[in-house]
C-alpha cells in the first residue's frame, strides 16, 4: 500500500452496523496486541471474520493478517517492540501523547479507570487502562457505549498514531485505519488538536502510575482481552 493511501483516513461508504463495529474493535484489539503464539494460532479464524467486513475496513485488516501470515514469529516480535515500545510517538497508551509520564497523566487515567469500574471491571497493577487494545476490547465486549465514548474522546490521539505509523510505512497503520473508520469524522477542533500534539510531543517527568494499571487477564475468554 502506498504512503499516500496510508496517510488518507479511510471512510466507509455507509455507517457500519453495530455488530460490525464491535467486530472491528475486537479484531483490532487482538491485532494490536503483542503478536504472541496465541494470536498467530487464530489467524484462520481472524481471516474468516475479516472477510465479513465491507470495504475499506475488511481489506485493511485482511492486509494486516496477510502480513502476520507472511512474517516469521521472531521478526513480528522485534517489529512490534521497535514500533510501539521504542518510539514515543507510536505509543499505544492514549494519554501519553498529551501528558507523557507526568503527574497530570494520572488524572487523565482516572477517566478510564472510572469507566471500567462503572462497567464492573476491576483494575490491577499490570496494564495501564489507556492501552488501546484494552480499550478496544472493553468497547467490543463489555461496554460498547462507554467504550465508544472514550474512543471518540481520544480520536485525535488515535488519528495521530495512525499518521505516525503511516509515515514510517508500518503495517500497523492499516489496523489503526480500520479503527478510525468506525469513529466519527474528524472535526476542525480534532484537526487542531492533532497539530498541537504533533508539534509538542509527549512531555517528560517520570512518575509512578501503578495505581491506574489494569489486569490483562481480567476479561474472560469470549468476553474480552486474553
């Protein structure tokens, strides 16, 4: 896929029905998580699910599933770490873009924590609640209304992440494109916020964020993140 196409925000021809949107979020949660053996063993199942989705979302996710199929496990792991763990501008933690590791970020994380608690999800100390795969799985399997609200609130960050991945030619840009295609169109205020975040970059100030972390095993099979 060309860089120009990667940078252009995908828009579905018609709004997706609710079951399809939830499916996209569930698939994206799996595909944006670390590409471990469990995920790779699900590729046939994921392909079947992706085939049910209309353009442009279906082809975007199918392209990424093809990337997983055609890349060895060691290379997949190395690319994932290089993409999301070593580049500040490609973090999957949504509050990091505006607040970095500063004290203000703790307050922003409370917004996620309260939403999860309201839906009956208990937090633990092993995963920050603003991790995009966690939020997508929450929206897909626990609380679609609350999850969609959080996704919409952080649309400028999600779009900025998509653009950052597109600029480096990352295959993960396709997954972010599928996610943004399920969300409302960007407003003028959204575009202004994207420009601000891109210009400023995440601030620095290391603090402890452990009280806001989430247990990655808190969702049961069939209900959420594994």
